[in-house]
């Protein structure tokens, strides 16, 4: 009898733990981003990280809406479906002469951080040098994290891409990420945090 009561008590504790965890994470659910490519396409993996001396909220104010992505390389959204920042929402538009269609797969925002992922299909990019490259599909996960007691922000972005030419794909993506976030930081007059936290 005692063992039965103990088992039930532990089950209730575990249930409350799961409920509390779900509330703490809000709309954040694990999304596997390691995509699989069709024949004649290869996976590229690109990672960039940046740290700037500016409060987290200054970056969040620019990037907070899934439906507004002009900050990311000048992409223009012309159509949306669903609810902004709720997984399942979609955006479509034009970017550097190519049409894009993207779906939000995960979004989680807290007072000192937020992270979101989206999946896109069928994009053609033209590197500064060389022929056009086709991206069969791609996934981006972008995270903004307050650090140094709120005085600085760490940013990182993971990208998986199925493309028909992985080398220019990597170079193009890496450069795009760098120019995007360096440009954003410049607009905020936020210098690079190269070492210790600012006083």
C-alpha cells in the first residue's frame, strides 16, 4: 500500500514538473534542423556568432517580428499567413531577385533571450562571383542572448542548406550573416565585445 501511494505521489510531482517546464518554455518545442537533401543536392552547414556592447532589447526591437524580415539582407515580405511569431506562420516575398517562402517552426522569447527557427524552400541565389546556385531547402535558427548583466548581447545563427553547389553556398551564407549583423550593430552604434564584459 505504501509503495502504491509513493508511486502516485512521485507521478504527481513529475506531472507538475512537466507542466511547469512547458509554461516556462512557452512556444518553444524542439525542432530537428538537420535536413535531408534530394539527389543532386548536398547539405551545407554554416555557423556564425557575434557579440556586441548593446542591450538585448535593442536587437530584439529590430528582429522581433517573423513577418518583418527586411533587416535580414533587405528581404521584402509581400504575403503572410497565420499569427506572427506563432509556429506555423508563413511569410513569402522577394529577396535579391528571387522569391522566398518560409515557415516559422519554433519561437521562444524570454526577458533576456529569444530564439526562433524557420524553414524555407526553393530559393535561387546569385553569388558576387560565379553562376546562380539553387537551394532546394534551408533551415535557420537564430538566437539573441543578453550577457554581461544586460550590457551586451550575444548572437548566433545556425544554417542548414540543401544546395547544388556547397562551396559558394557556404561562402555566400557566411558573408550574408556577417554583413547583416555587422550592419545592424553599426546602426545601433554597438561596438564589438572582444573580451571581458564592459564596466
